């Protein structure tokens, strides 16, 4: 019996310097991690990894990474036309969503119906619940890290201006 393989694209957006050896131990099945300085958060590094791994190993990997203090990461696990997006941010925890072949988040009919019932006809509450279902809070935190890869003139601001 063969074990299902998934393609993994892992972006470690921020890892505290004192946690790098822990992350290296968790990701030891990959080639050596090439760390870069994360300039948006002091005393943090970032890295990207990709490869094919058994699906159960992928689940263990993201769960183990989520236990690393101070880490910010996202992983895209794909197997054919479908996959799973995992985002982790300290303070928010882990967000998981099923995705289609284009990487778009899929929301089940039951979850949509539940959001409609919870909103009780309040359109603002329905919008808020949909933002939760789509992982908007995680996207808001991780987007500056994603953008930083393409723009060296980016700074992280802790308060609205």
C-alpha cells in the first residue's frame, strides 16, 4: 500500500533567532534551510522550503511548527486538483482551509449556512463571519511579509496612521 504524497510549499515568514534550531529539527527531512534576515521583525529570520512528502508527515510538520514560539508561517499542501492552506500567526493560532487547483479557498455549504444563521439577517455580521471563514485576519498579518519578498522598501507599522 502506497502512502499519499503531497506537494508542500512552506514559507516561514518570521522565526525568532533563538528558535531556528528547533525549526531545523522539525524540517530535517528537507534540504538544509537557507535562512535570510527578516527585516520586518527584529531578531527574526525567514526561509522557504518546498518538496514532496507523505500527507501524514505534512500534518505533523505544520502542527510541530505551530508549537514554535513566535513563528509566523504558511504552507500550501497540494495533491492533484485540491489542496489545503495552513497559516499560523502567534495570537491568532492556526487557520486551515481546503483549496482548489488555483489556490482559492473552498467553503462548504454547511459553513455558509451556519454563517447565515449566526448573522441573523445582519449583513455586517455576515461579512465579518465570511472574513473569518476566509482567514482574513491571518492574511492581514502575513501580507506585509509576503510583500517584503518583492519590495525591499517595506516597513511594518504597529499602529494605524
